[in-house]
């Protein structure tokens, strides 16, 4: 394992900045220093650093540890996980994982190492061990559950990681990885937005003879969600994701900056977002998250429906906008149709710019003990762009009798089942809606694996299953037996591949916080 030269460390920092935006001088120092991190933290915070040991075990070296330490796989190493904390505030500053081969330790050093709460640098100093540090890697990692709990952050937040070895007498004595959030030790205030995705159960009225059109029902989802952060900048720069995603964020940011007359720009980093065109509303969520971040940065208090209008969302379905604003189960009332000031034809939200989001007629908390399972097959993305526009124009208006039955299902079975927490009633309404109105059109245009998933998930015990929006995401709802439903979904996906995600409804809207 070759140590990084100064030029390679600079290159690594540049690679990191391409993913998460500009790093502060302190962040760069923590990544690139070959000195004591504990001393740096104490100088930066003005407080002493305390150590809390999370794990202290003797384990057999795996392949990675053996390579880093120049030992044999299976050799005994001391595996240690510690938290470096600000002793005054109690905040965790650094999460550190170290591995030390026991056969290279003097008895006194080993005794101190295996005592809790002593920084490694101070152990080295106490025993007057001459050593040097070799940095071997620097990268961005995702927090995950454990680090999210440690730092009290979202599990999808980006973390800065650096790996190094302490060399003594020409041999690696300790291999260490140190991790901290991208928002820590930053010079600028960052606004972090955590927004839900959503299930779109069905559009209600794509007939229009009533003088109204659209309308819909849906549920906000806890995950997969959208997570991004923003800080002030002279221009508009976007990091993370692919080019299509970055362009979408940039388009939303430009619309907000121009629409609200903001005096500056922003440096935006996308940490996580649901798969695009999968039926989970990722486009609406990332656009609204961008808008909300900019508003918080520049102290603008703008209602979510107005932000949706500015970024061009909510022109057909109001579920994504309402999910962002308040979460839960949502029923929206659609738009005026065929009259002055109303919509003049059938078209999706993406082609309905300038149309205000529809009114929310009802919003209920989704039962906490009901579970939702997503199955996303590896097939072409759901209809979008010109193809989606053509489908609306070709298949609308739908038969009025189906609209009436669909509205009856929602009003007299789906919502009562939700309010009374009768999951069988709720699920049976979900099942019936798959064969009515515009939802019938959406289902009929899917790959055969979608219908197979819906059928298999219900047969495996789900109370109800259906297609979200134009798919290809299929969802199932139940209060028990979801492990059987997950197995059934995986069997249907088989060699074709796909993702099965256990999740639940989110009864709150997007969270916006400044750090």
C-alpha cells in the first residue's frame, strides 16, 4: 500500500470537492495533516478533546487490514473504535477506527492501547515512540445508520474520510480511518434539506366533464428521499449525482434566484435522491428542496405552493408538493378545466408550467404500524417527457363511469379504511384502483413484470399493491408478513434484477435546518 504524496493528497482533495463542493481550510488540514489530529481539534475548538471508546476487541485481521498493516490475514489485531469529543459541548468531532497488530506491541504500549479513553497520539508520546504518519487515502463516504446516530445527522449525509498508517521502525504499527461530516469545520453556514419521496396512488378525474380535472391521492415516504445542502456562493454550482440531476437542480436554482430576485447564488450538493422517472416524485422533491434551501439561505419566507409554481411543479398532481409541505396521506382537488384561468387540455405536471398546485382537500396521518414495501424492477424508466405528454393526449378523456367508481373507491373505502385503520378495506381499495380510470392506462403500458409484482405481492399477504404514478415502482401495503411479501417480490424480479426497499410513510414534510 503506497502512501499518498503531497500532490496526490491535493488531487484527492480536488476529487472530493468535485463531489461535495469547496472544502474549508480546516477540513483540508484534517484530511492532509501528518500530525496529531487531537492537538488540531483542541486548537480549533479551544477545548480539550475527550475520548469515548465504542469498541475494543481482539480480532483476526481481514484481507484489507492485513494489506494495510503488512501482516498475514488471520493475525491478531486490536480493533478499536473511538469518538473524539469536545469535552465542553459533548459533540462528537471525529469517529476513528484503528487496527493494531498485537505482535508488534511492547507490553506497556499494549496495556495503554487497550485501556479506554486515551488518544493514540498521547500513547505514542507517553512511550516516546518515534513514528511518522503516511496518508493512504481520502474520500467521501455515506454516513449510514451508525454514523448518523453518532453525529445526529441524516444517514445519507456525505462524510469526509481519510486513512493513514503510523509507521514505527519501518513497519506499520497502526492503521487508522478518521471520519467526520462534510458540514463539520465548515466556514460557511450550510442549509440541509431532507425531503420525502411519495407514492402517487392514482389520478382521480381525467375526464373533465365536471369542469375540473386531475385530482389525486398519495402518500409521503420516509425513504428513498432527497437530501441536499446549500451554502451561499457568487454563482450557481451543483455537485453530486449525474449530469441530468445536476442540470435539474441548476434549472430549479435559476428559477428561484430569478423569481425571487435573490442577491447571490449558491453552492449546492446533492447527497441522495430517489431514482428519476421511477414513480417516486424525485423531480418535484429535488426542485422544491433546492428552492427551500435557497430561501433559507437568503431569509425568504415563501409558501411551498408558490415555490412549486416558481420551479414549475404541481401543474397536474398536487401530491408531491403537499408531501413536501406536510407529509402524510393526501387528497388533492385538481384544477379547473376548460374555463378561463383553468387548464385547457390533459397534460402531466412537467408540461403544466405556470399552473398552480391544486388545493389539498384532505390530509391524514398514515398509521405508524402500517408498512410499505417498494419493488423497483430494472426496466426502462416510467413515461416522461414527450412520451408522457402523448399518452395523456391519446388516452384522455377516460370513461366517466370509471371516474365515478374511482372517486367512490377513494371516498367511501380508501379514506375510511385509513381513518379507521382498517388495512383490509384500505388495501382492497388500492387493488381496485389499478383497473380504473387513468391508473388502468398506466398499468396497461408497463412491462409484464409490473403486473406480476402486483399479483405476487398480494398473494404473499399484502393488503394491497399497486403501481406508483407511471412506474416502474410497485408498492405494497401491510401491517404484518411483509418479509413474505419481500421474498415474493425478489422471486419475481429474479435474474431481471431490481431493488426491494422496506419503508414507511412519513407524516411530516421536508426538514430544513441550518448548520
